[in-house]
C-alpha cells in the first residue's frame, strides 16, 4: 500500500527525508519556539475559520454578532481560544526571534531566513491590530481610531493609507470590511506564504545548531525524528494547555457597542503595543511622529539589518558581547515602557467613570429578546432601561453616564439623579435648560423633554437604570405609575 502510494507520488520518501534531518549537536528544548509558533498559527487559522461562521462584518452587526458569540458557551470558548491564541502566537514569535538573535543563528548563510522571520513578526502584529477592531466595542473602536490616526500622520503616504484602511473619512462599516478583509484573507495568505518561504530556506541551510567555536567538538548530530519532534510536540502541547487554561479562567471581555460620540473614553491597546504607547508618553505632542513613526521604523530597519551589522564569523557569546548587551538593553527598555504605559492607562481609567459590568452589557440583548418579562421586576426594568439609555441618552451623557465638561452633566454620582424621584421624573418629562451645577462644576445646555418621545414605561425604566447602575448610584426604582402622575 505504502509502496503503491510512494511509486505514484513520492510522498513517503519525502516524509522520510523530512523527518530524518540531522540536528547538529542533538535535539534541544532551545529549538522549540519556531514549531510552537507554527502550532499557534494553525490554532488561530482553525478557530478563526469557525469565528467567520458566526461573525457578521458591518457597523450594524459586528458588535451584535460578537455579543451573540459571547452568549453561546461553545462559541465563546472558541473565541477565547482565538483571543489567547493570538497572544500566544505573538509572544512565541518574539521568543523565537530573541532565541535566534541570542544564538546568532541569523549569520551567513541564514540572513534571508532572519529577514523573512522579521516580516512574519510584522504580519502577525498587523493580524493582531486588525483583529482588535472586529468586535466593534468601545475599546475596539477607540484603540483602532488611535492606530488609524497614527497611520495618517506618517509622511508622504500616511493620509492615503489611512483613507484606504478606513474606507472613507470616518470609521464605520467600510472600516470593518477593510479590517476584516485584511484579517481573514490578505494577512493570513501572506503569513502562510512567508512561513512556506521560511521553512524552505530552513531546509536548504539546515538548523544552525548550538553556539560553539569549533563544530568538530560537537557530539554526533541528533535526528529530527523522533528526538526533536518529541520535544516540539511537548512544547506545543504545553502551549495548547496554557491557552485552554487561560480561556477558561479569563475569557475576553466585550465592552459596550462602539459609540463615537463618547468624548472621554480611555482606550486600552493590546499588550504587545503597550511599549509603543509608553514611547508616545515620553514625547511632547508636537513630536508625536518621532515616537509613532520614526523611532519604530528606524528600529525595524536596524532589526532587519542585524545579520549585516554583526558580521563576525563566530557565533560564540564571548566575541558578541556588543550584540548581546544591545539585545538585553532593548528587551529591558521594551518591558519597562510597557509597564509604564500599563500603569498610566490604569491611572486614567481609575480617574474616569466606572465601567459597566459584563452582565450589564450583555443583558440588554436578553431583555430585548424577551420583552414580556422586561417590566416585571425592578432588576429587569433596569436592564431594559440600559437599552433605552444607550439608544436615547448616551450620545449626550456618555455610555457610562460620565457627561461632558461644560455642556452635558454626568449622571453617574450625581446627587440630583439619586435624589427625590419626583424631581428626576419632572426633568425627564419636561426637559431642562439654563445653567446647573453638579458636584461644583457648571453645565449649561438643553435637555430635551421626553414625555412625547418615550413611553411612560420607558421613562420609568431609564430612570430606574440611571438611579441604580451608573457610577456609585444606588437609589430606588421608579415605576410607570409614578411617572404617569
Ligand atoms: C441632546 C442631548 C441630551 C440627551 C439626548 C439627553 N440629555 Fe439629559 N441633559 C442634557 C443637558 C444639556 C442637561 C443639562 C441641562 C441644563 O444645563 O439645564 C441634561 C440634564 C439631565 C438631567 C438632570 C441632571 C441634573 O443634575 O440636574 C437628567 C436626570 C438627565 N439629563 C437624564 C437624561 C436621560 C435619562 C436621557 C435619555 C432619555 C437624557 N438625559 C438625554 C442633554 C441631554
């Protein structure tokens, strides 16, 4: 049987040839990062294909279909695998690059394999960036807006690329479609092609092996099969277990649907972009492009050129002190910048309005799906009120009731909102104009009258919601009968 296949295809001898490759100096756990990255890539492609079955890319459906995924336990688990898989893949690409750099495995004749590897890192980062937008929640929207605006500040082609990626002057369905196309077609295609090239070059030159001055001192070569293959499998399996574990204990979080009118949202970048955020904090606003464009581009060029910068014939650690110190310093700076921006973002978020819990965000869907139950208890009228709020009030008062300085008063932690219910009912029904003061700040604008816009029940529910769910508000519910009076 095998002979029959072999004679017609040559597959068997190809597989044997592939597996019996020599590993100089024997198999080692140092070499598992590349194959573990490959494993993560396969996991991403598999879970990603499943997600396209459920996800609908457009401004009207992206968040809604993502929410549907969150509400289905199996789909949510696949999404969690994809979420943690992306972090794993990026971390493994970094580790793989770092290992190759420390071992000096980029040296002649492997320069092009290094270059293709750095390009793979870039493609992986673009995959992370484009995937970040797709849930179309607040964080996805505002973080992607930051990256699009940064693109727009690049010299020469910047504004053009921003327009192209954004699909017009503002972010919307076009943007989701462009990012979706990049995320599921162009970038994966580039990834698979580059991985193919990376492996082909690897086969051509063979593994670099351990760092020794004199190759003759090596013990006789080990075999890829079964020694290295075993270690690779152990490592990939460990990565897989870790991803499953994290998916269970810490699944991703869906924020409220993207609302462009909210002025005070503090976006949180993916962890692998935190260092760039930190770099941005170091520069005054007029020098932003130094941090966002020039330093990263220069850094990338230097990384690409490492094989030509470190030209010594030997790979031994002793004679490459400069390169190793450089690597250590750059790694420390990246980690330091990431931590610095992590703390600064946490500080800003703590100073901002408190976020809604995931239950509150996901709940309106369930309330809408069962309208009959929505007015039966004060808990469900608050959930129904949350959707009335996001449709009618959040455009002025902010998604979390944080308001906007000078014009729209905050509803979170506002004494009037949690005070006498009749007063709130009166404001809601008849509107409000003229200057008012909330917690020592003045606001002057016009609050529309809602009595002809919303049903009595909707007014009661939205008041119940703002009195009980925004910020630290914990005041009593309001019934339709009270509003009707
Ligand atoms: C078009 C913008 C806009 C919308 C939409 C809007 N509001 Fe207002 N709201 C205001 C402004 C402006 C004020 C302050 C009026 C003033 O300065 O006298 C206000 C005031 C209030 C106040 C009184 C706050 C205080 O401290 O006195 C409450 C309560 C309130 N709004 C609730 C709501 C609710 C609930 C909704 C949704 C049904 C809503 N608002 C929709 C603009 C708006």
